[in-house]
C-alpha cells in the first residue's frame, strides 16, 4: 500500500485528524520531554507535517468536487452534535495555518534548542496546542466549540509569549487581560444567541436569524461578539496588547503567533458576518459598514505612522501588522465583491509576508544577537541569500508586482473605488508609501553601510535579556558572528531553505492570485453580493 493510498483511506476522517493529531501530540511531546530533549521536536514536527498534508488533501478535495465536507464528531448530527465544516474558505485558511506552523517550526530547530534548553517538552507542547486551537477555530461549525478552541489557542499563546525575554511576563499579563475580555465578550454574545435561537450550531442559528431580524437580543449578540473579535484582532484603539506581546516573545513564538492570530480572528469575523448573521443582516439591516471602514482607515494610519517611529525591527513589524488588520477589516466592510475578495486574499498574503519577515528576524538575531535595524549593516555582502529573501518579503509588503502584496492591495483599492470610499484608498496608498520608506531604509543600511563588528567575548542574549560571557574559541553557535575569510557565513541550511521557500511563495501567490480568487474565493462570497 502506497503512502497516498493510505492517506486516501483515512480521507473521511481528515477533518478530525487535522485537529486531533497536534492535540494528542502535544501531550506526547510534554511527556517525552521528561526523558529526552530531542524527542519532543520530532513528535511535534511529525504532527505538524500530518496536519499540513491533511490540509492540502482537504483543499484539493473541496476545490475539485465543490462539495462542503461535514464531519460529525462521535457521529452526532447537527444541531445536537458538534460538526466540523470544510468549505472553500475554511480549507484555504487551514492550509495557511498548517503550512505556516510547520515551516516556522522546522526552520527554528536550533533556536528552540538554544532558547528553550531543558524546556523543550513544554515549548513543543504549547506550540502544538496553539496550532490545534487555531485549526479547530477555523473548522468548527459550532459557536460555543469555537469559544473553547479560542481559549485553547489563547492560553497556549499566553504561555508561549511568557517564555520570552525578561519583559515578556508583563506583556503577557497585558495580553491576558485584554484577550480574556475579548473572549468573554464573544462568549456572552454566543450566550445571547442561544437564548434567542435555542441552538449553538452556526448553520442552525443562521437559518433562524432571518425570522428575528428585528430582535434586540440578536442585535446585542452581534455587537458584543464583534467587540470581542475586534479586541482579539488588535484593531485601533484596542491594539495595546499586540506590540509588546509580539516583540518581547521569542522569535520562534513570534514566527507562529504574529502571522496567524490576527488573520484567523479576521477569518472568524468574516465567517460570522457571512455565514451566521448573513450578508443581508450585516450589510443592509445594521448599516455599520461606514463606521467599520472608518475604523479601519484610522487603524491603517495609526499603524503606519507608529511603525515609522520604531527603531526596533520586530516592533516595527508589529505596527505594520496592526495597519494590515485595517486593510482586511476595511476591505470586508466595503461590502462589495471585489473588496471582500481582496480582504480574504490578503489574509493569505499577509500571513505569508509576516511569516517571511519574522523568519528573517530569527535569522538576523541568530547571526547578530540584536533586533535593531543598525545591526543589519552590510548584510547584503555577508548574507546574500537571506537578504534576497528579505527583499522579496519587503517588496511584497510595499506592494510591488509580481509579489502577492500587490494583487491583494489592487483588489482592495479597486473595491474602495467601487464603493466610493476614497479615504480608504488613500489610506492604503499612504500605508504602502510608509512601508516603502521603512523597508528601503533597511535595505539601504544592509547594502551601503559597512558591516557592524560584534564583540565575540560579550554577546547580548535578547531572548532572555542576559549577557552571555564566553571565550573566542568556545562561543555559542547561536550567536555566531565569526568571519570566515572576511565573510560572515549564511544561516544554517535548515533555517535558510524554509525561509527562501516562503519568500519564493510570495511571488507564486502573486502570479496565481487570479486562480485563487476564481477557484476558491469566488465560492465563498454569496451571489447576492456584487
């Protein structure tokens, strides 16, 4: 029996396998870490790979057949039982989650061994739990089960961030407070939906809401659910938890959390607005689109200007993420087909771009021991392949064709023009110009300024905020800045190859943007939206 034959034998159970595999593997990773330091990584890598392959098969099946896959947990049918729904949208987001989690993980083996020495079991377990939570949030067809999985992802995310630098516990506490408020708001909204409809199944609630359009309970449920999600996605002025949380955590954790958390939350927002409450209720009855677009515009301007003020590379990326949240929220609430297409496409593209930029941050820290932009002086001559990948990621964030960032921005700008939201268009153009200033400044430093010499006897350990002392002949490889014939060597291949693969994918995603929209995203948006 071949590998693919075996895979297709388990095809009916893939919606469960993709979630349960990392969930169970997290327990094995935690237990095995008590006996062997290397086993947790192998268990986690295998589990993430299985989920990744499963997501590929699922999206192929959905695209080829056009059939929505419904998996009944324990055989119980909806609305009494919990079901997992794999349609075009959830299949696309599942592929984004599993691919990002897998690639970030395998590229950071050395960082994990160094930054989490003697904590390998705990870290790998938390990494798997976080990934499993995001996968479940994406696939579930039950509103309360979504909350449970949201809490699994949130609690493991808090712990991952807390394992970072000396400043991370405070950042984690701030994140925990606001994250708990957001989750509580969402849960309260679900409670009101249950009071009004007597159901927790998303499809069942969606069939009941059209008969209760004027219900104040339904209105309150929508408002409070949306408020909780806006906190979780860090839209302005509810963004305060994000910059410290992402910049103070370890690079491995940031490479997982930063590309996925806000994007999955925006996916949940889209799912609730289109599937649970319906486009008619969201766009026509409530008439909140104008307010949400203006909120997105303010978020874009705030995030872009704040990024411009940062000197720390990772912190700059954090504010860019906030601005990108405005892209997607604003694009969706334009309420037209091209704007929503751009918002969904940008979920995919922004996840890939953010992943590439944080993978680059991990490589830079590995080689220089610093996060500042000035530490990148002369990097083009010292690490040409890394800088080539970084350049592709930077061009994509700016929106230069043929990278993927250009095409999703094109859809968003076109949607803004079609909706008459010219300030939203102006905000997108302004943000792109700011990104150009930010990244071309970094490229200028890396290309034209001389390489910064580092002290080999005293290297700053960013992740634990301690000064490591070592001798020239026995220094830690994690902060290797030694020269070989005058040239600093590239990152290890196991770090470099996944990073270059993600960077190249930014171009591939751009070239196939039309295919993604035509074969996947068009099936997500109801025909009534034009």
